[in-house]
């Protein structure tokens, strides 16, 4: 029979063993102060700095000063965060409120032993081990609630390495509500961001660059979907909400980070909208003008500011120039930021590339015009009275 | 499209007028009053039609809602806790209604027990901003969900009458 002391000692030993197995050990490499281009097998940045030597990127080490927020650390966001970490981004700010589950194991990044941990904490631990030079800030909350939304806005606007706004926000969330919350925040803060998404049937996806006031925001039009060429009648949703594939998610994350790097480091051309249809390997691109009647009032304010800025943003003009020769024969790739474009019957001026459509139209619904319930009448009762009345039912 | 009985139920719920979300201070109080008026009317309609199926209340700020809903199957009443937060983007985006007690028991749910809505819900909601409120979300979202999922879950033995009474204790 063991004494209490012996058992306590045994517990301590096992805890230490467990911690070691779970990877709570010192980073395998020390931090590196300055990115070196030296090609030695111990330099994790040699292949990235080679981009400079080859003339692709002028100033690769600038990435160490940049901060990116990744909202949603699921199938797309976790891979996005890993890519940026391996690229040596200065600071990563992660937002999610979900836990790792075994049901996530069809996707990349997370491992079975992390099941039960919060996604942001599990991700932060893995990412920090991959690259100790990256500053990682993890936030475990739902950004769509009132209190958290304010915290989210504050973090976006003061979260950079120098205490200013982050350089870019990447939306990797999986639902409409969270996308709208990010859109609201970025319109209010004039914060450039990328939206990304994978369809619930797992065979299409997209990324979209949103510069408030200059390009269409997420609320300027109903959600866009890439045509999957699946007959709606054969698409069965019985018994499940959503499917997912590591391939589609990895591809979308790759597109997202590729364009984020181009935007952050100023090389190549940033894509405004890039769609992906997995079944047909079809990649529509376009850029979308903001909707003057956007339902988000801050978007309209940003549009006014953009119009007042001389001369028009060089970003938009560049894409127009580049898109034409590249896709001369194609009906997509046409720049839609064109002040001289003829007015469409749709007030939003929304003209989409072939293969991209709105998920639904917002034309007035007739079913409620025949409403027999009428509209709520102004009530003399106070809110407290109404609450009490409801409670007493 | 939405089935006839849901349409009829929807059309008898008063429409809201104030487009305001929880960050809109005084306007939000007006919106909340409209929400409660519509909900009270909807529960009265349900009682009159002998189809009383939920109760809801909110915290003082009107951003956190909780209550119970129930479903009668083979004369047995199955009761579930329900909850949701009003998102900052409300009423442009609908509340995500959750039945946390059923989390993990059906594939027709997202994390946290949020119910998986039909393809009809979002377009219909989007076309009716700001006229639709919480009562409409209940009638168009949770009502049809319960009618489809609960009998199925009972049949599969995932939920049982005994289990429900134990949870209620
Ligand atoms: Zn807009």
C-alpha cells in the first residue's frame, strides 16, 4: 500500500510526462532578430528571402513589421494562419469561439490530441512552435454579440505591432452573421479586408477583397455564389447541414494568403474576386463597384469619401488595365469599376462575371404584403410592461 | 417555397417597423417594444389555435433571449430549452436560434446547438428586413425545424420522454 506522499509524487511525475508528450516543451529554435538571406539549412527564411534575389518581392523582410487578423480558425482560417506563420508574419491575431472536435479531422492543421481545446489556444500553441518569431494574440469569443463586437473593433484598430490598426483582416468564418459583423466593423473602421468562403456542399469557394468605399462591401449585394453546375434537385440536404473537403478549404486558404501577401508586400496584382468551382475547375474573377444604396450606412459614407479622394484609387485602375489583356476572350475578368458603365435596371449596378450569381434576390416579397397581422401599432405600454405581459403568458 | 400553413402563420404575425439593432440605443428600445408586441400577438394566436408551443423572455438589454419550446408527439410533450443572442447586425441578419440540449444529437445543427435552417429562410428574411422580427424567426425557423426533426429524433431513440423529464429536474 502506497503512502499519500508516494502517490502525490507519482502524480507529479505523470503530469510532467504528460506535459512533455503534449508538446509543452521549449521551442525547438530560438527567436531570430533579423531575417537573413543566407542559404544554410538552419535558416528558416532562406527560401522566402530568395524571392527578393529573384526580383519577385522588393522588401520581403517588411513582413516582420506587419499584423494580420484572422477571424475564424476552422478549415480555412487555421491553414491561413499556418501559411502566414511560416512566411514570418510579424503578428497574427486569431479570433474564434469554437473548440477542436474529432469531427474536424477531415480538415488540415488540427490533430486528434487537441480535441476539446479551444481552437485559438490550440492553434496558437502549434503556430508558436512552428515559428517563435511571430507574435500571436488569441481571442476566444463570438464577435457578433454586442460586448464582444466592441472588443473586436478595438483589437482591429489598435492591434498592430505599433499599436495602430492591423494591416489586413482575413475573414475565414463559416456563416453569414459573422461575415456581416466583420463587414460592419471594417466599414466603420475603414479597414481593408478579404472575405473568403467555401460552399456548404464543399465543391466551390471564393475570396473577395473589400476596400470600404472603393469596392463592393459584403452588404452591397446578396451573398455571391459560384455556380457549381449541380442540378438543385439532385442536391440532397436531408440529414446534414454542411459537407467539407480539406482540398477545397486548402485551395481557398492558398488563394487567400497568396493575395494577402501580394497586398501586404506590394507585388503582382491583387484579385478583387476569385471564385473556384471544383467540379469544373472554373475560376471566375471580377471586381465589383460598391452599391450607392447599400444597406450599411457606413459603406455609403466610405463611398462618399472615396469619391472625394483625388485621383481615383490606383488599385482599381490597375486591375482594369491588367484584366483586359489577360482575359481578352473571356466574358469574366472584366473590370466592373467603371463610372461610364450604362445603368442597369438593378439600382445596385451589380453585374457579375459569368458563373457567379447572387444566392437570392432581395426583390420585395409578396407573401407578407397580404399580411393579415398588419404592422405593430405604437404601444402606450413601456418595455417593462410588455416584458411582464410576455412573462405572464 | 414555404408551405401554406407556415405562410398563414407568418402573415398573422404583426410586422415590425423600426430598423434598429442593439447598438442603436433609443431606437433599439422602440424595436424591442415592437418585438415584444409581435411575440405577444403570436403566442395569443398560437393559444387561440390550440398550438401553443414556446415561451421566450429576454434580459433587460434585449440582446440575450431564453425560454422553452415544446413538441407533442404521440400525446407526450417533449420540452427543450432554447436560447439565442441578438447579433450586432440584427435585424439585417436573423438571430441564430439554439437548442443547446440537443447539441451533438443531430446533424441538422451547427455548433452550440444552433438549428440548421432551410434554404427558404435566409432569402425570405433578407426580403423582409426590417419587418420580420423574433416572432417571425420562431415561426419560419424553429417551428418547421421541430416538426421535421423531433419526430425523427424520437423514432431513432436519440431523445426519449424519460430523458426529457430527467433533464427538467
Ligand atoms: Zn456596401
